[in-house]
């Protein structure tokens, strides 16, 4: 539950105001106060800051906690025909239309086969996941074409948007037939997101570089992300963290003790969110 909250809403963010300014290129250094167990978004027992920069789901909550489309073209509803109730409202099916032209960071095309594979991988009892919420609710998944996914539920699932496909999709072409508990994916995940993992030094840092194949563009047509790199530094010691924040060595952190937040709140060099 804490991991889900961490992915959906920020509790305390302290950022250098310069780092928040929109500009092309550059590196953002982010401090994490906890070590990282795995970079597999379904396996980690901690918050998923790094996987969130690399992998994407079909839907995701926005800044107002409203679900918006990511790899899907729209959020399925009864009104738009994406959700169909069956057996007098006792079961349902959901149809997702996927974005065309999306690629994995290795250049392979993303398709409906990846969505079905994600469910099958999580359904496998040998795969040890932190959460498999929503997996058992699904009876079957159909993929009538590369950009269409039909999910058949055993019953009505009102919270369908917050489970399973929201966290991220797994790449079938890279993981089919592999042991997900021990695969290199857990240290260097393959995603469709804005960044890709270049280096993971356990207990020290994770370097994520810009994904050259990322599908999203801004209103001016510029390919995102703006940043070239994000470095996630693991700094469990609060004094060290505060020193590096003040020196500018770190520009963003998602969790600091309240007393320190109060101290820095009045500083013109930081923005507390």
C-alpha cells in the first residue's frame, strides 16, 4: 500500500528551484533515503521511483489522482464503450486501444502481446511478486490485433484502473521463458518510459539516461524527456543528504524529516511541494 501511495502521490518533495525550471538537456540528481532491492516494479518492496522513470502502464493517476491514458489511447468507461457489463452486471470485459508507434527502449515494437504476457507472467505461481492484486480477477485476455487488448473479468472490478496494468507492462520479447525472479531485467529493466537504466551500483546509485525511442512529445512537437539523465543517489544518512542538498550536489528528494523541511521551507533556493 505504501508503495502504491508513493507512486500515486508525493508526500514531501524538496527540490532546487533551478532544477524545476524547464530546459532541454542536463542531469537531475535525486536522493533516495532507502536502498533498492530490485528495479522490477512488480517485485520491489519499496517505493518505485526508479522503475517509474523507466516502465509505463496502460493508465496512470495524474496530479489530481484522476486516471489518464498512457500506453492506452483512452481510459475505458461504460460511456465510451470501453467497459461492457455481462451476465446482468455480474461480469465485465474491458477493451483497451493501445498507442500506435510505441517502442521499447531497445527499439522493439510494443504491442498487445506484451500486455497479455504481463498478466501471464504475474499469474505464474513461481514468480515472487510484491503484489499480484487484480491478477486473479481476470479470466482471460484476448489480443485480436497488435493494438487491441480485451480483458475478460470473472466479476465486476470497480478498482480495475489501480491494479495490474497501471504499474507497468513487461516486455514479452525479452522475458518470455525467463525466470523473472533472477533475470537481469531486475537490475536493468526494459521499458517504454522516458528513461532507461544505464548503470545500477547496489547501495550507491542508479543512472538513467534518456530513452531515444520515447514516444511522447510536448505541444511544440519536441521529443520528451527534456532531461538527458537522472542519477538516483542512495543517501540514507540525513546529515549527508542535507549537506548535498545545500551544496547543490542533489537537486531533488522525496522524503526528508519534517524538522529539516521547516528549516528549508523559507530558503529561496528550494521549493517544498
